[in-house]
């Protein structure tokens, strides 16, 4: 992916070189001299693409609060279009968004990053809150987008973080795409459906989720259940939920878990006056993997509206 983007940037410059050489308006020595100058310019441009702030292509480490965060960017900036930022779910690194990033970078600047505890980023120093994770996101956005607008695309926990972040940063978040985002009331939903007296698979699901929400996860995030969904204004927002009923496979409690998950997706509609909720009928939780076309089209629609 990084090599493809870099080649695209350099090919555009090489086309200019070819036209100049073919139209040759001076002696051969002048042409050679011109080519040498252009070659130097190309080498400098390549270095800039790889290292210079929002123009870097590939991956780099960003120092945030004393730790290193792994960041990946591809595609070239376009006038008046926001930077697309992909946010993976818990337990996933940015590599799970790589195919989506590669496709979207054909026309837009697209970046992703590993939160502390995920992928190639450092481990967190201790327990984190959603607010702490938001501070890391702010540092990433400052580096890759400066003061420019962004569209946040969040899967699962990444979606919850994006939806919690946007209302407090309406000056920079121009659009949202939530891919089967974790419900704002997920903890209450699970404990409400699966009682403390449950046994078997249901008890395991309950215990595992309680532990995860209390901070026993790679990111050490303590995720509090909060029914309030604050508005980020009338920004273009698409919320896509899974259609394959994988939660329904949990004995005894599956149907109710699917119901509360769907209710959680509807709650996220309150994040914007321009929210649209849809279902990826052939997808499980990983919509961008199971039906990537749906995810790509949603991101492009939101980005187009944000740029209008």
C-alpha cells in the first residue's frame, strides 16, 4: 500500500519530465541539465512524502505523552476534502483496516493508528478512560491533519470512541462512519440480558464482558456504560450494523443480545441530526471485511458531504 501511493505521486511528476524531454526545445546538454535538476527535485519530493507531517506515506511512530503510537497514512491530500481516519476495534491493530485504507486512498488522504496497547504502539502506562484515549486521538489528528477537518471511521470500540469524541471536537470532526459500533449502554445491556445467576455459555459471556469493561483488555480501557448520546451537530453520519445474527448463537440469551445490540445502534443516531442507520445484511461484526464495498461507499458518501 505505501509503495503504491508513493509510486503514484512520483509517476505524476515523471509524466511532466517525459513531456519536457519529448518536446525538447533546446540542446541535448540543456535537456540533460534539466533532467538532473528534476531528478534532484524528485528525490527531495520522495523524502517529503515519507517524512513531512501530513504528507508522510507509510508508517511512523508518533510520540504521545511519553509513549510511541504507530501511525499509517496513504493517499495524497485533496483541496477542501477532510482526512479520513480509520479506528479499529479492541484487540485489533491498524492492519485490520489496511485493505479499507488502501481502497479509500485512491482519491483521499487516509490514515489509521494503533491505540496504546494495540498493534505496534507502546503499552499504556496504566488504566485509561475514554477521555484519555481521546487525548491520544487529538495528538494523532494534530500531526496528520493539522487544523484541517477529518472524517472518523470507527469499528466496534473504535466507533464508540469516535462517537464520544466528535461532540467535544465539532471544530474538526466533519463526519462519522460507525461500523457496528459498541453500544453506548453495552455493559448495562449485557448485565440486563444475562443475569448474575446464569450458567453455561451465557455466564461466560457475562463474566468476560464485565472483565473487559472493567479494564482487563489490551488497552486497559475502563469503559463506563453511559446512556447519554451527545450531539456533534448536523454532520453527515452513517451508522451500519451487522445483519448476520452471530450473537444469536449464544444459547438462551442470543435473541435478546441481538435486540439490545440493534437498540444500541439506534441510540447512536442521536450523535447527529443527519444520521442514517442501515444494515449490512451479509456481514458479521467486521463489516469492512465481510462487505468492504458497503464500508467504502459509506465513507465516500460521508466524505463527499463533508467536503461540499
